[in-house]
C-alpha cells in the first residue's frame, strides 16, 4: 500500500476495516468481562468491573501516548522524503524506550498501590474484594497492554494494519472463550475474567511481533539522536489521544462518586454498563481516526492537501454512521444493554431506560469529537487537539457532573455528557474547517 499514490477510497476503507476490527475486539476485552462477571455475580460484579475501568483507561492511554505520538511523527517524515527511513525509526526507538519506562512505572504502581487506587475510584467495603480479585492476575501483565497499543499504531503506519487486526482478533477470541472457561468452568468468578484478559493480551503481542520478521517491515530500533527532545515531541503529539482514554477514567471516577452520592448501587450498575457501551462507541470513533491518521500524516508531510481533504470526507461519512447507530440504539432499545450485559432485575429494568436515553444523547456527537483529535494530531495542530481532549474529558464534563445535580436535581447528572459533547463539537467543527481550508489546494500528483 502506497499512502501517497494509491486511490484514497479503497485505501481508507482498507485501513478502516483493519482499525475497526482492532478497536472493536479491544473493547470486547472489557465488555465480555462485564457481561460474564455480571451473569456470574450479578449487579455487585458489574459495579466492581465499572470501578476497575479507570485502570484500563490509564494503561491503554499510555500505550497510545507513545504509539500514536511516535507514529504520527514517523509517518510525517516518511511523507517528506523516502530517504527519511533512519530519522523516522529514531522516533520508533524513542517510543519503545518511553513505553518501557511507562510500563515499569505502571507495573509497580498497580502492584503496590492497588487498594489505594480502588479507594480513589470509589470502591466501598462490598466492592473492594471483588475488584482486587479481578486485578490480581492483571498485575502480572501490565506491560502487555501498553506495548499492544504502541505496536498497533506503528504497524498501521508501517503498512501492515491487517496484522495488527489479526493479533487483536486472536487475543479477543481467546478472551471470550477464556472468560467462560475460567469464570464458569473453573469457578474462578471475577478473578478468572482478569486471568483470561491477560493471557489473551499476551497472544496478541506475540502475533504482532511477527511483523519484524516479514518483508513488509521497515521498523528498526536505532539509536535516536536528541533522545529526550524526541520523547518530548512524541509526548506533545500523542497527548490528546492519551488524554481521551485517561479522561474516560477520570469521568468514571467523577460519575462513580456522584452516582453513589445521589443514587444507589443499581444506578451505578447501569452507569457501569453505559461506560462500557460508551467504550464501544468511542472505539468506533478510534477506528475512523486510526484509519485516517496514517494517510493524513504521510500526505501532510508531502503537502498533498487534496488527498487529506478526500480522506477527511470519507472519515466524516464514517463517523456520521457511527453516531446514528449508537445514539439510535440507546434511544430505541435501552434495556437491551441490561439484558446483554448483566442479570436483569426489576430494579435495574425500571431505572435503566431514563438513564440510558439521557446519557445516550452524547453518542450523537462523541464520534466527531474523538475523530477531531486524531485529525488535529495528524496535521500537527497539537494545541487544538489538546484543547478538545481536555475540555471534553475533564474541564467542561467535570464541572457539569458536579454542577448539574447540585443546581438542577440528581437526575440532571445524566445530561452532563450530552451538553459537554455539544459544546466541544461546536469548537472542533470550527477548527477543522479552518485547518482544512489552509491545506494546499493544488494537486502535486495525478490521482
């Protein structure tokens, strides 16, 4: 695949298929855990899994920080000149080194401070034992989750998106069957879900490493010049994508605390389900961003503005379809999520429709806002990408999560995210239009 010369439509949709498969299966790690633990241990198990979701958000986001940050710079250099192989690989090497340091810090933090973290995330005496049981096997596999995200990003930018998808697909399939075997057959309960997730992630990483023995591979570990400067560039470029996932953890903590303050465990269980549905919607948006990013980054380096515009057009069509699907499903059949992801009770089924329909309005604009951060990153508009991710993920959303229930009543909390997405989408749309107009208009090659 030639990102500078191949026709955009088939190229984009080939990357989209690979990225969508990877993103979808990645979210299955969490959703299958949630569903099977919910069936095994009921609402308390579902609530315990929702408490743990910030851990995943942090681990995955650290992988995206160095993976997407390094891959954007890697591809931009490749687009500038075919002679930039060594310079681009310096960013790959720096990203791997940075990922190793982040993995070590995260590993030690989770081993020694798991109880303190769970208390921070809102765990109580009932949910703490379940949450710690799930995390026990996870502690042994922390680096796997970070390096899976890092390598997936570089494989897509090195012309091998299919292998990244195959690796995540195999790990996801193993996780599905492993969950059932460990939770029910071995009667391990919630701990079995954590074990299956770790083993599935291990197999994914092993498969991705085969890329380095293929003919497609142009990645190499070389000694980077100005190592710390490159790490700074990687961090500043990848921060927005990093913060998107961190923000999910931050928002989960905010919601967990506020929901338990104003409601009960049943409402928290419904929110836990919504958080994982939101993960699916967010992963769909990731796929559009991850499909477009390699094409846009390379062509931005080559100053092929018309190819960027065409890629953007297909990406916007894609995210519109995702928006309609997730918001429509949430409004039309809200209790479907309850039946699929936990053991339905009369209490859950009675409160879920109102909560899901209100919160689900946010899915209408969520894909656009997530995609916009990838678009701004690919154009090296780091500041704008930063504003979108932080405003959406902490500032505006955090203020509304605490302000709305205090000012308008407890039920108003479910409108916090729809209002946040609307405000952020207005800003992101204006900036996307501005930056797209600034791209070179002329064609530098024949289509």
